[in-house]
């Protein structure tokens, strides 16, 4: 790939992750004026990360936005990033935007003044400039379709990919599912009877579209095919130890 990998990291930045959650979300919850409203399919996102919201004319949110002092934080928007494949603890991340609304052409335009992304590793305050100039992962809007196809149509491929996972991570595993994919890599959810964990398989180079993703997955599967399944040697060692 040459220069295409310059500056590449094995995971998205907090700003990129936040913009990806925003791009893929279908619904949002808005808290303003002491009330909370849920909106489904009502928002769009501008290139600089502002949220445009279509609300009914009799919405209490619209009244609160008109009456709030301009420039003062007046609302909090919450977006949930839900894993498309059924797993325990399906909420992969939550994104909160605090800021203020203005009314433009009958729509509410939300200007964030504070952005917080919470993932399993904990909450992160996202830099506003990075958020405004950032872009969502190029696979963000296709991720749900890609992961459900992998889980439903290619469970054998998911099983093969576990050969790239360390033995300690697979100990006690009862099910492995694809949890997330972005341009930098694929994440697997290792489920056990009581607890689980996630393992990330990084790509050798970023995948900026679905065609590139197919090539990156082919490389991972080729590496997995060449690897020895970690569980078989473990069983063999146990039998050998018992014989000794």
C-alpha cells in the first residue's frame, strides 16, 4: 500500500469513533427544559458535526430551544451505539453532546459545546476541533450489514478467525461473534458462561471501502488457515501429560 499506510493506527481516534457513532445512529434522545424526548429517524449530521433535527411544531423541545438564551448550553443529545449482531451487553458505546439549539428553516440545529464518548474502557472528553474536522469511519454506515452477513452466512469463517486469538482469551469460551469492524480492524466478542471479553484483529493496512475490506478479511482468513488452532494442541498436551 506504500504511502497509504502513513500515519495509520490500529484503532480509530476518539473523535473518529464519536463521528462514526453519530453517522450510524438511527435514533437519539434529547434532554432539554427538564424533559426528555426520543426521536427516531429525525436527525441528520452536517460535515462539521452539527446535528439537524426535525421535530413536530408542537414539540416542547422546539419551545425550549426558542426560549433558551443563545449560546448557553440548553440541551444534551444522547446516541447509543448498538452491536448489530446479538451478543450480551450490546451497547458498544454511548455518545453525549451538550450544547445549544437554534431554529433554522423550521428545523433545530444543534451546536455542541461538549462531546463525551463512553466505551468499555471508560469515558473520554473529545476535543471539539477534532470532532468538527473529523470524519466517520468509511465503513460506519455499512458495518451493520457487513457484520450480520459475516455472522449469519459465514460462521465457519468466524470460527477460523479464532485461530488468531491467544489461548488465554479463548479459555472457557462458549460462543464467538463479530462485534465490530472499522477501517483498522475486526473485533470479536468472546462470550463465556458468566463473563466475556473482546479481542481485536488489526488489518495489515486500513480499508477505506468495502472492496478493500474484503481483501483485508481475506488476508486475515489466510493467516488463520496457516495458523494452528490453539485449542487442539492444548488438548493434545493434556493427553500427553496424563500419559506421562
